[in-house]
């Protein structure tokens, strides 16, 4: 069900956002509207209501920052290559600062708001009578709250200030308690892993509500945390458990891959953590909800839909290299899904491309109720591809049709799914020189997309015939498998991946030196009219006004490891936290 919204009054709102100059005065006064935990936590139903507010905090679009984190890495570009959008270009060109880019404090505060609410649940549960503490429901609620608190600390540690963050393990009751010094990176890791381990040990294998985290979710994220610190021996058993454990996860294969990132595929068997928005109850959803960060809607469909369709603005689009890579993956010619039904004609683009992005030469895929997509969408100039994952292209003719306006979309957001676990486990095995093991999990992903498998041919013609080494297989994973499979998923996933591999600067330089060009793709629409769109190719630019080879020029020059690999602390944390400032 998509109906779990609760607003918390008083201290939650104020401490969560921490925008008011009256914070010190407020913390020294008693709020008559605030219900104390002594009276509030009278039973597990009341604590459950507050736990719901913790999940409600995940609805905040600024918490995930999908647009800016895509632009900050190598997978997103701010629309037109000739006239990029200024609001996104500061991220793409590595010119963001904690005083200019307002997304800093909005992202940071969104995470700490969830932490505050989780701490309220934890303290309330700990203050209950022993009668309640002995119940399984109490333990599950505690495990959920601690997982959420750990998750937000994990995100802050992974993306801010070289991992030196503020550890919030209780609700501050005074300005003195609010002001806390920075932790070390090691202290932060120890803290959030303790929360993750508690969650892993105490969460149920499967939750009755699909919106809630389970033991499999905890296994996935705890395993990811060990991968980030290169502790592969500790990551592997957790990742294997997420794959093989009793959590109900399974890769979508065969024709079921068409469910990924569609409304029909909400909470499919591959989903591990999914943010639950809604397109139901349309009369209750107004365009004003677009800027309510705990409404059940997002703005990302508008930001990624073509601006040639109603409601779309295409504010961030796939980069040139990513578009070309999706469009030109070698297919397994033995897989019948790669052929137009009833013919020997190969489909225009690989299955993974068709599911993840829209391109002008995809002749077979339905896009906003039209097949091919060029019937309704423009692929002109230097805007030649669009992300599909966050749009309503599968249920509507344009974004204005879905709800009260294109500013509000109920499309769910996938944070983690089993494919990520497969690729994390493959990375661990590769790093331990188990090349065959790494190939097994990478090929499981490639096979479900009908792609040519990696490794020595077994006589079927389904493999590329290459003998992979640790270095070459890691390159395949870093520059093909993870970005093409997981673009726009997770929390700052691509930027963090590039940083932890130590290749961000090198990657921007390589992409700045790469050469692509756009050629006209001519087509005839169903009504007999003709047109043309931009098709990405490799090679030098032929037409100056279609030059796409400057995408990473500034990023390659501007990126400085010490300044841009992590985000700096937001200015409001420096302003209000006297122990940090």
C-alpha cells in the first residue's frame, strides 16, 4: 500500500531542518505541543506510527539527489551539449561548492532528519515496559529503526568530508547536546556497522509490508559497506546470503526483464529497497505537492522525460559514452529475444538499452504509448537520448496525463536490487583473483539481457572468446557492467564507485579525449511524414553545431581529488554546530 504518511510536529521539524536562527532559544524552552516519550510510547502501535514517519523521511527527493549525483559522475549531462543548463552544469563541470549549491544542506538535513526520527523510535522503544520489550514486534521495530539510522550515517560517511561526519546516537535536548564534534571515519564506520549488524541479526527474512526493510536488505547494505572498505572476506558471505538466503529475491529473466522500472514491476522479486511513491488517489495529489518533500510524488519524471512531450523538460540525460555503450553492446545471437517476433531480423538495439534509455533508432520499443519512440519524442540536436527509469513512459502518452501536472509523479524509485548484489559479489571475487567466480555473476546479468557472454567460447557462440585477467575483468565491471546496469540507482552510487576505485580524474580525462559524432537517423512515421533524429556514433565530429565532445573538458580540468571526491560539510552544519565550527 502507498499510504504511509505522517507528519511529526514540534521538535522533529525544527531540529530536522535546522534552518532557524531561533534554534538556541527553542532548545531552551519547553514545547507545549510536543508529546514526551514517557506518555507517547504507551504501546507498540504508537511506536509503529512513529516508525512510519522514519520511512516517510525517505520520500524526500533531496535525500537521494539522483539528478545532481548523476551529473557529478560520468553518467549524466545537463540537457543540451551546446547550451547546458546552468543549474546542473556546476555539478557536471565539478564547480559545485557548499556555499553556492543549495542541494548540500538539503541532502545533509534530509539524512539527519531521518536519523532524528529513528532515534526517537529507538529511545521510545527503550523506554517501554519490559512487557513490550519481550515481544517480537518490539525487536523488529528496533531493528528497522536502527537500520535506518545506520543507513543515513553510512550515506553521510560515504559522500561527505572524507567520512568525518556527525554521529547522532540520541535526540539532542539542548544546544550543547546538538553541538557535537566530527567523528573520525573509523568511528563512523564502527557506529553504522553496529546498527547494520543489529538489523541483520533481528529483522525478519520477509516483511508483511513490502515497503519495509528485511534481513536481506541489511545483508545487502552491510555487505556493500565492507566492499567500500575492501574487506572482501567479510563482504562475500553477506552478499552470498542476500542471493541465496530465504528472502525471496531472484533475478528477473526471460521476458520478465520488461517489468524492470515499470509500474507493473513495482516490488518485483529483484527489488531489495524501493521508495514507495504513488499515482493513486489523483484528486488528493496537487501540483503544489511537487515541493512537499514528504508527498508521495517526485519531480524526476519531469526532469528526465523529453521536452517534446507534454510536461517533460529533459533536464538531465545520458552522456554520450553511456548512450553509445547501451546502444552497441554485443548481443547473443542465439537468444530469440534479440529478434523481431516471427522474423530473422535483429532488433535495433540490445534489450538492456531498450529497457534503460530511449534512443532514436530503437524501432521496436513502446515509448509513451507510441512505437517507435520517434513517433512522439524528439531526438534532435545534441539531445539524443533519455533515461527511462524514472519516467511514466510505460503508462501514459506524456507526463501531463499522469497526475495533476507533470511536476508530480508517482513512479517508484529503486534504490537496491539483486543485480547490484551480483555485481558487488563479482567485484569481491575478482579482487580475490577468482576470475571464474566473477565471470559467473557478471554473465548471469548479461545472460538475462541476451548479451554476448564474457569468457572462453564453449562452442555455442554465446561467448566473446576473451581470456580475462583481474585487470581486464575489473575494467569491464567498472566501465560497462555497473554503470549500464545501475545508472541512477543507489545513493551517489556512481560517484562513490569512481572515487573508491581511484579513477575519477582519469575517467574524466579519458572521456574528454574520446570522440563521438552525431549522424542523421532518417525515419518515416506512421502518418507518412518523414523526419530525422540524432544518432550517436564513434569518431570525430563532422558538424560543429552538433559537437558532443566537450562534455567532460571542464570536469577533467576542474576535478581535484581533495575538493571534489567527497562533498564538503554544508555551511549550515558549520553555522549551527559550535563543535564543528
